[in-house]
């Protein structure tokens, strides 16, 4: 089985949408968005989401494919404001449960970081990590070089009467 990492394109929108919706069902406490809200979005919204912007690419969704099947993704956006062009944000990262603990998430993030380092003037990659039920991806990101920036944000989200804390993390390139 061969693993391929590449940018998603318009023709990937349908499979990307399916995996995004799966992510909300599999890990509802790991994302700010909800399955209910995202399911209501039309396919055109996901086509827009996978649109690549910039040359070199500054807005993109990077996908992990095994045997031509999308099994993971990470969404990257460079800040477009003139005073904040030194920053970017990872908006979502997900690997299907059947492919976890195999280095796919780490490879996705390493590919993203490599791409980010090639962007002229980009100094920082930011992300939010949610903490729910004692489960967090913070250690995963720390192993990639991200550091928590500021205190934990208590009760940042609320889902089914459960509060979810969040941490803001940054990787300085």
C-alpha cells in the first residue's frame, strides 16, 4: 500500500467533505465545528475550502491518500492581512481511525511545515488544541515543535452540556 501526500483540488471536494463529516462524528470534541452545522453546508462550500490560493500556495488543504483513498487531511491558511502576513494557521487536522498510530498525522504535519518554511516572510504557524475528557493532541504538536502560547482557555466551547478547554499553540519557523 502506497501513501501519497498532495494538495487537494476541486475534484477532491466530495471525498474531502465525506471525510470531514466523518471527523465530526468520530471525534466531536476535537473540532470547533459540529457535524450538524457542517452537514448542512453544500458541496460548493467544500469546493471553496479546497481551493488553492497563492503562488506559492498560501491557502490549501493537504491530503494523505492510501491507494488513492483520502484517509487524512490538514488545512492551512496564511494570514492575508498586511500586518499579519508573518503568521499562518492550521485550521483542522484529521486522520481516519483505521490509519492512526501509523505516522500519517506526523507526515501530514511535516509536509505542511516544510511547505510553510518555503513561504517568504512567514515566521509562525498557529493552531488551537482542544482539551476534552482529559484527551488532547497537545503532546503530538509539542513533539513537532509547537509550544503553548498563553494560559489554557477554560470553557472555550460547549457541546451537549460539556465544556471544552482550548490551548493556543505556535511553531516559530
